[in-house]
């Protein structure tokens, strides 16, 4: 399989050098300083839907299994042990048994056991007495019938039907194990984990502090004494802080292609890794409320967009136009480009597409003398706001006048989950490059992250069918068919799949930007400062 991260030469050499460096070259000590783009809604990964929470708090926790943090691209073949030392499937593929690591302690000194695994799954499936305030990924685990603690250090996940993707879902940064003895409410403000760093403090509008866990079960890790995230909502101010040396690292993937040239000119020794993000810019449309309960108007929105213009303006040609799954070769499940281009609205003839869109607008009663007035809701960070401005300009071509409605990060998920919007310029970050994650979370009828209310019983059956398929190539063909039909249904019109850069100062060693997910590579246990 070909991998296509676009990595600056200096960054690639530095990354390879870090990966190959002998243990003696690594240094202990120091505080890694990173700017954070906004306020995380809470510290509870299981209750939040964005990397604003995952990036600062993933290193507090461990998973059962994890994607290899030293490899740039996530793959089912690169899943490694974490709190589990090994795992095995039953003959019928309906039970996955984990042998657990012994001698692990929670940050408050309590022992980790199989009961914690059971309690975590009870939270995720809603079966326990303790409840999550919100549960964005409950749909990932709809196939889980039960989880048992077979003894103190053996846990088995029992499934209703075979699901070969389960280890991939559990390897995501969205899949930490929570302690039984700590209420879920406390995890929002003072999380307790088993990970390489311990929680110190979280101050809204100020920052987050983590400290080295001296009792971490992985001997010799982490190298850093701590990590400090400073919340700097103004991007220009944050980047100035990086180039001036105040910060050791930018917030991951916050350096867009247009900004990268400026960063390199002001800090030429910085190491910048440009990769995909498993993150798409897309439209969410409230199909249950007028006027977009009219399918012609939903189709007109998709036909109106010049997707290549988004790519060229925001990513200088480096993003990709694709379907619902991340396109090849960054992703391993996405539609080939020629299949995407065959879907109405996704081909290169923008004039033809917009002509069709205007006919649909006329049919709905709109035209040059009667424009449709709408609000386009979007989250108050640049990754969302910048494409929203372009979208508003393009919609004028089909007599839609769009006002941009900026929503704070702490309110965004709640607003779209309760469908308190008409049209949204959204970005969808996928916790792992796997169809089960994406389809069940974003397009399943009952998922809380199905922001548009799209529900197609035929598609639902196909999603279940691909999930149970053990032959990878047969599954891929099913996934392509689902992807194509979701595009044709305008379930969530796709604009582009993003790429961006993460930059570090030259004395930051051991950090590897992962190619196809923004959620899986923030343990920071192998990072050190060469100062």
C-alpha cells in the first residue's frame, strides 16, 4: 500500500532520526509547551466529540490496545498491546478475549483490573449505574452484547455478530479505559488514568497542565517532566508565540498550507510535518426542518459548490476531493477518484453543476429576484470559519444569501446534536480510519452524531453487512457501494479532505505526526527535549 504524507525534507529527516536514535540519546526532563486553539468542553474523552479534548488528555490514559505511535499511518496490522498484553478471537468471531497487564496502578494508587474494562464498556453502552452526560461514540459499540471479567486480569467482549474492526476501534485515541472507582462526573474536570502523564489542572481560557507519572508501568517513560497547553484562541498570536520560542510545538494540524511559508520564513529551523488528518470539511443540513426538508434544495447545495476552489484557496492544492471515507492513498477504504467524480456535483464541470442547481432553485420558487436567506452555523475556529466564508460566496451563485453564525467550541456539539441549526459548515474528524467508526457514528439512524437526521433502512442493512464481513476485499467493495450511495443521497455533502502541518522547535524529538488520524498519536511518552 502506498502512503502519501507530504512531509518537508527537514521534518522527515528529523523524524527518522528520532525513530532510529539509540536509547542513550534520549533525555529526561523538561516541560513541553504547546498552544491550544480553544477551550476543550471538558477533560472527559468519552463525553466529547473533538480533538480539542483528545490531544491534551490522551496522554493521561491507556487503551486496551493502541496504534503503534512510531508509525505515521494507522493500519489494522500495526495495533500493539497497551493495557492488554495479548488478545484472541473465538472460533466464531463473536468473542474477543484480552489478557491484561498486571501491576498497573491508577494515578490515585488503586490497582487496575478487568473490572475497570467492564465498567468502561458499561459506560459506553449505557448499561451501568453510572452514566455519561453525553456519549458521542455509543454507536461504535452497538454490536457489544456484554463484557465479562473472567478473572482479575482477563476480560472478554461478547458480540452479537462477528466484527473484525473491533480492535481498530479500541486502538483509537477515543477509546481509553476509565476507572470503576471514579465517577464519570469527576472525569470531566479531574480525570484519573493509568497513562504516562497525570492531570494537574485545567483552567478555562488559560490552559492545561500535566505532570510526569513517576509510577508509569512502562519503565523509563515518559521522558518529559510535564506538558503545558496554553489556550490562545487568536491564531496569529499563537503562531507568533511559536516562532518566538514561547511554545515548543504548534497545536497539531493548525498550520495551513498558506501559513506554512510564513512559519518557515520566521522560524527556518522549525520541523514541520504535513500530513492528512482523517478530517473532512462537509455540509450538515437539517433535513427535518424547512426549507431543507425539500430534497431538491439539499441537492442544489451540493451542486453549487466548487470543491476544487476550496482545495486551492485553503490548502494550495494539497487537500483531496473524496467521498465519505478518507480517500486513497492516505486512507485505506475510500472511493477511487474516478468513482467520486461520477457522482452528480462532484465532477469538475462547475458551470454545468450550478446550472442544474439553479433549475432546482427555480422549481422551489427562488430566482434572481427572490433569494433564499439562510444562516450557516460553524464552529469558532479557523478550520471551520475559513471554508464557511468561501461557501457563503459560492452559494450566491444559486441565489442563496448566507449569514455566518459563529458558535463557540463548548457549545458546538450540543447545538448540532439537538439539530438547532439549518445548514452547518462542519468538519468531521474520524477517530480511526475504519468504516464501522465512520458509518455507525455519522450515518446510522440512531447515532447522536448523525447531525443531519439522515436515515435509510437499506443503507443501515448494508452497514451491518460490511461490519460482519471478514474478507477485507469483499468488505471494501461493500464500503465503496455505501460511500457512493451516501454521496448520491446528499447525506452529508463532502467538500474536501484536509491536510495541514504540525510544527515543532528543533529540540523536540520523537514526535511522529500520524497520517490518517488526528486522534491516535498524542501519548507523548516517547517525546523528549534535546535542550
